């Protein structure tokens, strides 16, 4: 794997300038003061969607207390996200029945992320992950009693006196890996994807498993290929709904492809020329999968993935 660079790489959603103020989450009086001050800004969420101003490009709605009032929404179950440039950000869930003026819309982050400022996309990703966790944890996983919000929205506490368990937001680690062998890399396609679309190999880490072992297992299960020399590349929070993608590079020890677990409908060894020609379409540039393919692609002198193609690199559109 020595030709591949291991320089630090920052993915979209992965470099947030928000100070999360985690050490202040249990100071409820201070949080109450902040909520009443003019420095609080609210990000309304509806299910997993975030409120945006309808504009071109769209802008996230970061509303003052007055603006939230004008919409007819209330400060219910606020989650302290953190501070940036003297503004304290809170996400607040609002009901499905909130009537909206034409200038606002609830949208899903996935198609939106690449259109926003990177820090805005990070903030919305954080708000989305928290909103989904709260929605799915209204009841205690141990005893089934109702739970209530605590620690400025970063915990939920079981209301049963006998139980009282404290629950914390969950993140699901997943490995994603670019496997290289000589002049080719290993990409796979799920049956539900349109013809020609390929991506790097990925899967969830299992209990009791190291990241490196998860990489070796996932690549083998999905493609039958054995890998070694597994090295870390970069990470990307992926709140769809609660993943953390951990990107790796690995060298293949074998070539024969066998789709052992049936998760992929096709896997193949791909050359740079097959990517340049558009025969193999890659995931969009906002994804860590693209960043991993680029890391390998650009190690060959004269190849630069970002500058391929007249209307941009050959990716899913
Ligand atoms: Zn309980």
C-alpha cells in the first residue's frame, strides 16, 4: 500500500467549527438563560428533515426566538448543539401540522448537504442525528417505561423509579474501504442500484470486533477477496440515520471474486481508464467513498479525478 498517501483528509460533514459545550450540558439554569437571551438560534426539525429558507441556493433556517414565534412553533425539547460566533444553536422538533409560509420548507439533508456551506451542512447533520435518536427513544430499552430528555438533550432518562436508566445517543461505526491491487481497485454494486453505478466496499462493525478486522471480514464476505495492510484514511459522520463512516485503504492478497454473502449483485476490478471513460460511475464527490477512490486514482502520475470529464468527474447524477 506504500504508493498511497496517508495525508490527513477532511470529508464533508467532518470538520465542524461548532464548539459543542459538552461540559455545560448539565447546567440547566445557564441553559435557561441562554434560551431566553437574544443569542439563541433554533433549527426546527420535522421527523428527520430540517427547515430551510427556500432560496437558490437554499439556506438553513437558524431562527431567533421571535422568528420561531412568528412561525407558530414553540421551544419544546430543545437540544443544545453548541456555539459558533456568539450564537448558541439549538435544534427543536416541530409537529407535522405546522403550517409554513411559502418562504420555508422542510427538506432532507442528503440532497441538500452539497449545496450548503460546509459548517451549515455539519450543523444540520448533527441536528438530524439528534432528532432521529430522540424520536426513536421515547421509551426505555430496558423496562419499556417512558423516558424524558436530560442534559440539554444529550441524554434521556427512564421515568420508572425502579429503573431510572440513563440512555445516550448511539453512533453506529461502519467501515468503508478502497481495496487496491496493482493498477486496479475493487468496487461493488448493489442490486437496487442502476447499471454502471459502483462504490467502495462497506459494512457495519460488529460487537467485539476491531476496525481492521471488520475491514477484512466485510471485503471477504462481500467479494471473496482477502486483504492485508489495512490503513486508516479519514472519517465522515453519516446521520442516515446514525452511522459514522471510517474510511480505510487496503491491499488485496487475492483476485478471484466470489459474492459470498449476496449483499452485492456485482463486484469487479476497475482500472483508471474504466473510470475516465464513464463506464464505471462513482458515488458523488460529497461522499467518503469518492474521497477513497480519488486517493488511489491520483497516485498514478498525470491522473486527477476531480478534473476528469467536461462536466465534472464521472459520478452518479
Ligand atoms: Zn427503564
